[in-house]
C-alpha cells in the first residue's frame, strides 16, 4: 500500500465532517435555562473549535464500510460532547490555565460550575447516542451505547493511572507503563472507539472489532506523543495551550519519563523534588531547567522517533484493516492519518 | 553474439530485505541508533497492546464460561429481566400501531416502515385524529416476551398488520441446518382482558447455537401472519 502524500485528504474531510458535526451539535447546545451558570458554559468549549478528528474518524469509518454520513452522525456528535466533557474535567484535575487559546472553564467560572458543566456535557453525549434509535434501530443503538460505556471506563481508568502517578510522585516509570496509560486514557476515545463504532455502524455487525484496538492504539499513541511534543516545541498560538504547560503540571509524558531515566542522580533528585511540589509552588526557573535538560538528554528526539515508529506501524495495520474495501475519500482519509498526526504543527 | 562483458549490479551487502518502520517516513538510512529506537518502541508497543487484547479475551472467555452458582445465576436472571424489558418496550410501539389499525379497519394497509415500528410513540409525529385509538379498544397493549436461557439470546418478532386481533399459533422453530434439533419450547399465549399477549421461549442447555425461525399462523385462516427468529449464541 503506498504511503499518503503530504497533499492528503485529511484537512478536507476534517472540514466537511467537522462542519456536519458542528451543525448537529447545535441540537444539543441550544439556548436553554439555566443559561448563565449551565448552558452558556456548556456551549463554550465546543464552540472554541477543535480539529474534529474523533467525529470525522467515526463518520469516515462508517462510510468506508458502506454507511451513510447520517447513520454515523449522532455517534460523532456524542464523541465530541464526551471529548469536551473530558476536557473540562481534565483541566480541573490538571489545574490547567488555558484551553484552545483562552482561559479554561474553571478559571472563568470556578471549579464547582466547571465540574457541573462537564457532567452536563457527558449526559448530553448520552442523549445523542440514544437518538441513534431513529437511524440505527434499537439493537445497533444498544451496541453503540455498550461501546461508549467501555470507552468511558477505559478513559477514566487511564486518567486514574496518570493522576495516581502524580499524586504518589512516581518517578520510576517505564515506556511500557506510559504506553499502557496512553492506550487507556487517550487511544480509546480518540481513535479506537471512533473506529470500532464506525465499523459497527457500517457493517451492522460487531464481529472482529478487536482488530481496531491495535490500529487505534498505534495511531492514537503517535498522536498523543506528537501532541505532547507540540506542548514543548509547537507554536502556542496554533496549539492553543500554554507552552510547557505539561511540565508545569508534572504530566508524565514520554519526554519526562525518558528524562527521569537518562538524568544523572543529582538531576533526578532535583526533578523528583520539583514534581513533588504542588503546582502553585513550582518555579519558572525549574521549568526552564527541565526543558533544557530534555534537550541535552535527547528526550524530544527520542519521543519523535518513537512517534514515527508507531505511526509507521499504524500505517501497516491500516493496510490490513481497510485494504479490501473499495477506494473512497473516507478510506484515503483513514490511510493518511498516520502521516497527518506527525505533520501537525 | 557479443563478446562484451554484461554490465551487472554489484552484490548488495544486505543478506535479507530491509523492513524497517522508520524508513516508511524517510528516515536516513544507516542511522543505526534511530532505527534501533524505532524498532524497540514498535516491538514494545505491540507487546503492550497484544497483552491488553489477550487480557480482554481472557475476561470474555471467563464470562462465557461463568459458573452457575446461585450468585452467578442471580446475576444472569437480572440481565435476562433487563433484556426482556427491552424487548417488551421495543414491541410496545408496534403493538400500538396494530391495535390502531384494527380499530380503524385499516388492517390491509401497508405496514409502517420497520424503523418507525420500533420507535417509541413519544418520538413519532402525533397521529391524525381519525387514526387515534378509540377508548373502547384500550386493551392491554404489548407483547410480553419471556426467555429462559443460560446463554445470550436475540429474539426478533415480525408481525404483519393482519395479525392484529387474530388468534395466533406457532410451531417449533427450525434451523437452516436440518441436523440441528428444533427449538420446541415456544409458546404464544393470546392476550386476555387483563394481560397482554405472552411469548415464552425456553432454550435447553444442549440446544446448538444458531438462528431458529418459524411462522406465526392465524388460527382461523391458517395463513402466516408473521415470523419469529431466535438467535442463540453457541456454548463456549
């Protein structure tokens, strides 16, 4: 299977299915009471934009397997609502200051309102999945709901792993620990679930859905590592989060885990002391020092190489999954994703 | 015949094809360190995800082989009840349609689209006044489906409009494979003044997995007015 060229179909389809999803999202984000403390902030994150990768992957997979865009639409809308619910709660848990170039929801409205808004977004996502009945019928709707339940469970288990590492100030982590955490926390809801649900809707059958775990994991992990690299080295105006925010938060990225492994004993002790402090007590000089040590020990380069390797493997798995399907824009979109995740800036 | 020596390529140093993930994205050849990182990380990633999938398959196998101790049986019965409730609610809307047609003498009309038939009444457009069900026909609605099975079972009941108000019969269900025994424990009880119609299906533990189908017959005309399909998951 030839590799996708840089002029791939990804941006076009992200725009097309993203717009389709945004329009359908309005059904769930319309003006309702109480407006000020609930539905206005509920609509805030979804209206800040975003790449729409998850809903587009869901619709494209469904279409590649023969479904109409409408059949995948409610599941795509639900994904976007769940994604925003996770973001609101993650920002509280990570004490983040910025999201998509603006202050986080809890920074604007306080933690209590933000947590409630996150709950509301998750429930609206559930509503969108129930609305699948109209296009998918009761049996398939129930199967999609079961998939959503598993996705949510895997994601919160992954989040628990990462929060636990931070709470216990874990500093002896391996690459395997990192991969397991990302599989659960990121990959399930970013790539595995959209692919599985798309295939479920497109084929009407839940046979062989485990095949999508391998592809989604390899693609999703490459995506996450690239995302974490952008946090350190990307353009903050395009990336939308505070530069070096992951270091400030003590997030166990592949770069940080590599630094903990490669640093000298003295460096490791200073790093462990920094990670053991509450965020508000961390100093900018330490953040700059960690960033510089990452460069010195080649942690960013190492992570880039791992991301490249995983994207290559995702491309290989993609061939096995989709090669038998007729050529289509949707299939070409999926095949081009491993290249696209690395080319993001 | 030319006496010139043929121009040939030198023998490559490699002894086998180069299959490296890193070269897919144009990594510099000969960068041994880089290739090593990529190979090791891909290998590790496959080990992590394969172990994860293996754990999931083991869990699924455990579930399909679960023992029938009292506690496990109680859980199964609970699941069964939930499923039955789901089936009953799915068919409730269909039954409303049928009763409505019988009331207006429209039994010969084309059946509603399948998707509409299973859509709960609250989601459908309000019926026109002349389609509304008169109060006098407010008989107990719905088909109560009761399944006794130790394995997951999917039930699909399709009724034609002519089935409304008819006294129905059903015989044993057959599989496509003639060697499989019939599913005999299928009973359809007509609705009474206080109870909705009841379909009871019992699946023996030794019944082979597969799809079993049968016709619902109008007792008066002996004509088929619907089908019943039962899919039984094969025993692990």
